[in-house]
C-alpha cells in the first residue's frame, strides 16, 4: 500500500469507527490546556472579526457580493479552469488536473523525480493535508519541511493541525519550548520571540537548500493565470521563489474570474481568518521566473485537485460548499469546536466547515458523527465572511443519514433516532396526543432517580443526555394550563 493509499485508508477507517469522534471529543474536553487555548482563540478572534464586518465601508452587502462572485465562479468552473490553464501555459507554467488524491500525489512525485528533488519546503496548504502529500513525499525519500510556524511546530510534534488557520493553537509556549529543545537542540526557552527566532534560523537553512517549493493557493485568477497566496510570515514568498521548482496545489474550486473580483474576497478572507483588514503578505504568482529576471523558480507547476469536488459541484444541495475559502472564521465561533478542538474531526478540515466538507469528500456514513455533532445554532453562518449556509447543509446531511441516498451511497443509519423524531413530529401535530404524552411522561418521571429537584439519570435512548448532567424534570403544569388559570383568576378578580 502506498503512503497516499494508507492516508486514504486512515481517513475511512478512522472515520468508520464512529467512536473516534466521541473519544477525541472526550479527550479534548478533559484537556485543560486545550480548553484554555480554544477559549482564548474564540474570545479574541470571533468578536474581532464581527467588529471588522460592522466597520466595512461598503456595508454588509460586501459579503453578499463576495458570495455572489464565488458562486459565479463555481457555476462556471469548467470555463474558468480552462481559461486559467491557458493563461498559466502562456506564462510558462504547466497545469495538471488530478481526479483523485492519489493522482495528485503521483503528479507531484513525478515532477520531483524529473527535477531530482531531494528536499522540499512547504507553505501552508490544506489541500496537501487532505491528500496526504507529506507522507507520500517522505515515503519517496524526500525531506519535507513545513515553513509556516504553526505547521512547523505540528510537524516536529508529529501531529495533525487542530485549526485551519492556527494549526498549533493547542500547544502552550512551554510545550513548544520543550519540543524545540528536543528536536532542534536549542536551549530551552518559553519566550515567543526567542522560539520564533529558533524556528527562523532552522528554516532559513532549509529554504536555502531546498530543491522544490510547494504552496497552496488561496485563489487563482482565470483572466491572468495568477495564483494568489496570503500569509503573515512571509514564508510562502521564500518557499515559492528560492527553490528552483515551484509546485502549487489548488482545490479545483479556488478560482475567480479576474483580479478585481479577487479583491473583496481577499479582504473578507483576511477578516475571517485573522481579524485583519488584509494579510501581511499577499503574493501574486504568475509562473516561473522570466528569462531576463534573476529571481524565482525555473519551473512552475499548478496541480488542480478534484478529489470528490466534482460530485459536490453536481449536487445543487451542496454546491454552495465550493464557495468556501477555508478562512476558518466559522471555527472561531462554533460552540462545538470551542469545546472539542480540531483533532476529534479526524480530518484536515475541522469545525463546522469540516463537519460538512469531510463527509462530502470522504463518505457521509464514514463521518456521520461530524454532521450530527454540530448544534445547528447558526453562529457559523453569521461568522462566515461569505455567509455560507452551513446549517442548511448540515441538516441536509442528517436527512441523508436518516433516509439514505443512493446517489451519495448513504446507508440509512440512526434508525432509532429517526423513529423517535417521527414520533415527536406526530405528537407535535396533534394537541390531544401531545398533552396525553406529557401527562404520561410527568407520571413516568416520578420513577426516575432525582436529586435536589433534578433528574439524575434517563433510560435509553435518552441516557446520553444525563451522562454528564442532571436533567430538569417536566413542570407540574404546562404553560397553557398556567396561562388559562391566570386568565381565570384575573377574570374572577374583575367580577
Ligand atoms: S465556511 Fe465560511 S467561515 Fe468557514 S472556512 Fe469556509 S469561508 Fe470560512
């Protein structure tokens, strides 16, 4: 089995064990360091992003406009990608279309072989996480160095990112100090500037000696054939200009028509990602270095990855998901992500965006817990710079899990839950049935163990609710009964 196949298999097996999500969540909830880091992140970034949206000179309409621009690109993806490929070729680069993760990895390995690549420096890229590129390169004997500071920390620790934009948010500076001391041989320090300097020194060597630079692509521009990358550390510029070969990966949907249309989206992306008006370094990369230009790579390759996106594109219910620009703003407000962090999601994509996109890319049954674990509170949609309706798609996924769907090869599951909700629906449609149910439940709850007026334990299938909390019992009288009694008393008082 190749490293990439192993990665794919991990995805399916890890996810197929439904308990992986629950176990991961349980571990995270009991990790005080992670809880404090997640709380700090959400308190800082969530409100700061909202504050910037409120101050947009163009008003909130800019977000709808940006959504429309992304949607237009997604709706015309075939033409956009064809134009992009023509322009990149005219600029001296090469475009490769990969249908699967394995194809994408194979193309990259072939480019590396052609150019006799022995070492690679990488800018942050979610799609390369998705396809398991690092494992495949390392399996081929190529040294890979992540150069985004957070990704570098995670790579040294042998872990997965926990946040789309802040991959090492779960690590304290003490942990990073110990890690650097062990792996880089530097004197122990927990001073962030010292640690950053240690990483910079180690990475500088790698930048200067690497044969190939690999980057992601925040947005490509069909009209000019540029890819645009945004970073705050300048590392992507080094990774894409110093080595002799640059390979950029993009999910096939990450494109807009022209540079003018990119501009509002990049601004909103920076607000969503890091509560900034614009990222520190915005780079437009249009191919290899020109003949009369000393700097830049000799070869530029763009690998456009499908890996399940065509299926999403073909389904009107989920096409909106392809508008996502992976800014991570939805993670910074999600109450579920704020408690369980990213590792429980078992995928490169975490939080509410991961709860939709991971099942769509890697199997809805395999990742059922992700979409059922979210609360549907709607905070993600409000935080999303493009107002992507994640709650609607979470519900649609749950619908497929309940009823099954041959198109998406979904087997119906959670049959008990489906039956219970069916029953609940019937009760709510008939007042007589509903009130009868309440009467029986009120009597039944007297048989359950109680403490200080609270129910301590519920029987299956409700037992999950009372595993870590006491449950409020049903009131002795319904609101309607109390209202009628009150009206009656007031009427009598007036007589
Ligand atoms: S769904 Fe919206 S907020 Fe979440 S990552 Fe995508 S663009 Fe950002």
